[in-house]
C-alpha cells in the first residue's frame, strides 16, 4: 500500500502541481486542458454509460473511459455524487452529464452500461434505507431493461456486503454468505443481493450480457470525509490528532485497494468473457498493520506541512466487522 499512496501523490502533482491531502485534491482532478490533450482519440470509440458516474468510484471510472477515447454518458442524481468530480469533462465532445435518478426509466443509446448508482457508505445508505432499496432494485431493473432494449452489456457494481458477516475468511465467490435480512445494513446487503439475482434472471431469460463485480474496501481521491469506513475514518481521526478507533482486537483482516486498481478491474471485467460474479479484491491486511501504515504516511507528510501526530489506537468493543 505504501507505493500506491505515493503514486497517488505523484499523480496529483503531475496533473495540477499540488501536493494534496489523501481524501481531496484541491484542484479537482487537475487542469482541464491537460486532461483533454491526453485523451486517446485513436482508440476504439464506444458509447458507454456510467450510472453513479459523479461519485467516488464512478468519477474515476469516467476519467479512465474518457482518457481511453470513449463517448461517456454519466447518469447521476447527486445524492452522494458531486458535480465537481466530473466538471473537468463538461464541454468535451465525448462527454454528457445527465441529472437523472435510475429509479425512473432511462432512454439512451449505449453499448455498455457500468451500473454503479447506489449510496455505498454506511452513513449514506442507512440515511434513507427505502431509497437505498429502491435504487438497488428498481434502479437495477430499469438499467437491465435499458440493456435489453439497446443490446448493451451491463456491469453491476455489487459489493462484499453480499456476504454479510461472513463465517469464512477470506470469502470466495461460491460462498453464499451469512446475512441478517432485517439488520441496519440489510437495505444495502439485500438490495445488492437482489440486484445480482435480477442480473442473472435477465441473462438466462432475456439473453442480456451481464458482469457482476463484488467490490471491497476502496480508497483514493474524492472520498467523502464522512464516508464512515475504515480507511477514511483512520485518516480523518489521524489528521485531527484523535485516537484511531478499532472495532474488536485489531487482528481481523480487511482488503484495501486503491481506486485506480479497482477501475482497471472493472474495465477488464466488462470486456472479459466472465459472466459469473467476481471479487475485485487485493490481498487482505490486518487492521493493526493498517494503523501502523497510516501513522508512517502521516509522519511523512508532516515533513511538508503540519499534521497532528495521531494518538495510539483505542480498542472498542462490539461488532468486529469494519468495512
């Protein structure tokens, strides 16, 4: 992970000359003209759609698809997505931004649909659980209907949460999970499980080409500070000089991946022949190791600017799961 965040820092400086904090680039993604001149106009251009394309992962996926020379339509209702995540593409001939809620039918012509629309962090998806369920069920149904009408391939951004509180570590794709259907996370867990079921129903009954990516912990620029998951929590607490909170003993493992690695995985899966669910996950690391890493990284940054030294981790009793 050390090299990955150092690469993140180099990437930011290359685009806008700034050395930024972990979670936000102060210049968005960099200079618009610089990005536009680096797009691959010679590539095979396809019309693609990214639902939730103004969100954390969706905006990075949009960047890659635009840089590869595709025509990209971003569909977002800005519930958790932010227009500034994609505003550097506004005005480009290959880019279109549609303010639309996928719970309502969508009528566009595309060859591929990256379906990422859904709040993904616990504070956001638990804020309005009914809306979360509708987005993941009715929204997915609408996108599958669109894929059927126009003959597009659809990739569903699913989640490791389909495994619930797993009794098997690490989880393989053939593990059915251990899920509480009425718990506080159920709106998201069960919504994604139903979404996967609908994908394979459409594949078997209607011949729609589907790809299902089960995404694990991801970090990188444009994360919300109040994301509520382990990486953003550690960074925010450390920057504020607070103790790093660990639920459980700290010996449990979590899989952390940098957002560009995830985006590369999504594109590779979309263009592969694999129709079964795929875990997009790096090697797992213990939370104690992650704490040590963040301390080292923050001390490195402190050489360039003042950052309070994080206090030792505090162990908190309760649920050991911390995504």
